[in-house]
């Protein structure tokens, strides 16, 4: 069993933690069991290790918009309606036009895309 002092420091420890977490997920864990507590702790330790050693780059703003449209079952025409302009939609998606602050606010509200994603340089 792991303790709070059991930080993952090496790739071998990371691999072992992943293996143990997998083993625990294959069990029928009961609420408030020692095994469930171990899995929760392992999850936190694995996540912290991955943030440092396997960082995920933030999405490109335009790709985030396209992805979210797809996830929400919306079309590019719907994006034009959301933004209030078909031409702005086309220019933004093609990269010819940068998004204004008001567009970023609208997309953040309507498409639920984090503002930090939308304001990234592209």
C-alpha cells in the first residue's frame, strides 16, 4: 500500500504505479476500503507525474472550435449564427482573421471553450 510519502520519481515507479492501478481497477472495490483509498492515491500520484513528464500541449484555438462544434453536433453554419456573421466565421476558421474579445466571450459562453484556449496565439 502507498502512503503520501510515496511520490513517483522514476519511470520504473511510474510503470509500477500504472500496473498497480490497473490491478485495482479490475477488483470490485467497496466504498471506504483500503484498496479504493490506494487507487485514489495512486491516481493523484500518476496524474502529478504525468503533468511533469508527459505534458499535453493546449489545443490550437481554431481546432478547439472545430472540435467543440463537432462534439455539440453543430455545423460551421451554426458557428456563423453564433458569431452573427458568416464572413467572420469563414475568416476565423481559415486563419485570416483573429478573434476579437467579444467573439472570444461569445464562444466561451456558447461553446463552453475555455477562454485561455481561445486567447492563445495562432
